[in-house]
C-alpha cells in the first residue's frame, strides 16, 4: 500500500493533538540592546516574518527608536535585520506600534515631525531585505495629534490612529486610511467618529482585516463610556457599519484601548475594567453583516486580580487568541492567557508566565499569535540591560498524537534535557529517524518495541525532527532539547 505522509500540524483535520501546551523556544534582546530600549512594547507576526518594536533605542538620537525583523527558517527564529526611519535624527518613538502582513510592514513614530505630531513608515520585503518604501503623514496633522500611536496594514491599505486629533473636539481623535496605488502610498480618507466627544481618544488602537477596519475610542479620561467603530471598504469608499459597545460599560473602563479583528469577529480590550483587573469583549460578526450591537461574550481572566490590565494586548489567529496582562501577579510579573473559540464561546486554555520574569518586567506588553508560534513582549525586562526589554517566542509542546482510527503515539518528555521516549500502543513502529534543523541524521533505529529510547544528550540545544515509520503511514513530530 502506498504510504501516506501525515505531518503533525495543528491545521490538519486528520490529527487530534492531545495534551498540547506552549513552551518557550527562544528569547531575544535585540542585537544591540541597551538601557531603556523597551524592546517588545509592540510585536506582530505574518507567516515566516515577525517585527518587534523598540521605541527608545538610540539609533539616530535619544529615543529615536527602531524595530527588529525576525525570520523563521527550518522552524528556527532569528533576528535578521534592524530597521529604523531614514530621518532617525529628526524623530522619536519609532516602533511604539508595528504591524506586518505579507511583504509589507508599518511602523508608527508618535513623536515625529514636531512635538507628538507623528508619522508612520511603510517597509517592503525585497528578497529578504526590508526597505523603507514610504513615510506616511497626516495631511492636516498638528502637534499633539499622536499620529502613529496605533497602526495596521492589510494588502494595499494601511490605517494609522491619531488619538489626539482635535477635529471633533479636544482629543476626540481620528484615524487615517492610506492606499497603495502602483507603489505609491497616499492618504485615502480620514475617519472621524459621527458624534465625537472631547477626550474620546478615537484611534488609540486600530486594526484592519480584508475589507473592514476597526477603531477604538476608549474615552479614558472623560465621563463617557468607550466605544468602537467598524468601517467597511466598498470599492474604495469606507463607510461606517457598526458601533460596538459594552453592555456593562462604565466610565474609565478604557473599552477600546486595544482592538483586533478577523473573519469571524472582533476582540476589544477594556484593561481598566473592575479596578484595572481588565476584561475583553467578543463580538461575533452577524451573518447579515456588522450592525450596532453589544458583546457576544465578556472574557475575564480565570484568576482575576486587580491592576493586572488583562486585555491591554490582544492577538487573534483563526480560533485562537492571546491576551496580555502585563502587571498580573503578586509582583507585577505579567502573564499571557490563551483562549480557543468553541461554538462561539472563548474558552480558557492556558496561562503563560516567564520563568525568569522579575517585578515590573511588563511580560505581556505585546502579543502576536500566528499559526504555531506566539511572540510575547516584555518591554521592561532587565535581562540584558535595565529596561532594555525582550521578546519571548513560544511554540506548542506536542506530547501525544492520535490519528482517527490509527494507533496512538507519544513522545516524552518534550522539551527534554537529553533522553526522549517514543511510545506506541503496539509494536507497529518499524523505523525512527531523528534529524537536526540542518537535516543531519542524529539517530536512527529499527527496533520493533513499544517504547524506544532516543539519547540527545551529546547534541546541542535546539529543535529536532522525528520521523516515525509505521505499517502504512509516516508521522513527523518535533522535539525541543533545552
């Protein structure tokens, strides 16, 4: 019978992954890390590329800022490039916000082109090298607009928040849509809330996905309750589709301080809710399209504590979500909570904390989730230098698999310090081959046993790939040696 190659991957419907949790595989400080860089205040992933902001890195002047590009090859992430503004001697806080999608990345610099007037920068991936393509400025920008505080990009459209814009009243806020036409990025439309109030801070966070964009108005310092607007692109015309509000919203909850959107719905953070313990609201997209509505579900941490700021950072990927709480815990160590969507209900899966986290590290300052990987920013981490910051990378720990109607296989422990045991519920394993990330064979055996031992003690730490040949299938899995 012809053998089938079945890859151990979360996306394959033919496999059920049992006992999955996330394990740290990397921690980065930045190749030129220094005091007060704040690496990890922002992060984003798209496919094999990721970007992490360090807005206080001194590239051109004090706090001019930078961002670091990471690339995944052979399941290993590495820093490949540091990017900064072409006018880095004139701007500050480049990297406070970042977003990457496909071959484009956008970076916000809130204190650019004047005191907090702001700017955003588009970079394009040219055969693995990210090059500055455009500088985005608000056509009517003024000082203290904070243009660039939030950014997002999808396809040929980018959105930039300016929560200090005064067109609708003092600090009412706004967001700007830019469009790429034949390689030229230009301002397309400015979006202002229909009934703005002073200090609504519209544009405090923004996101864009396919033909929809979402704009948060947290109203943090006013007597009004936060709200979020959704706009739809109809042949280049962006029109308001819905106003989203919290059914139990109160003054200064900061509903809308963080937002994210995908094909199925919207997550909105209210990190100051309930004595700053924080919460997140889920809005399922109606089958008939977006409309004015309150939440489908309110999400809170399973171990609620005050001043955790749960929901200050959000990331959504398919039916998975990561929620940051950067001051969670008795010593403000920070944490990230993972949830999965099941029958329109987000269910808690796992809480992640850093083993080496310290008081005030801000673990969970940013989160970026994509397929099998999770980036977590820790902007004030002191591991390299005081508040230099860092970014942690996590991947699923796959401890057991079972195919539908097939015998179960498990590998343990994973991660390991040396010994790994492969177990089958019968002796149908015919051959096992283990290779490193370069493809070198480090172990091969053909013992027909229920439990097979693999010794990686003499090999360097890293990822290893296990190929298990059985009667009619070949399974592949990953093992992390620490």
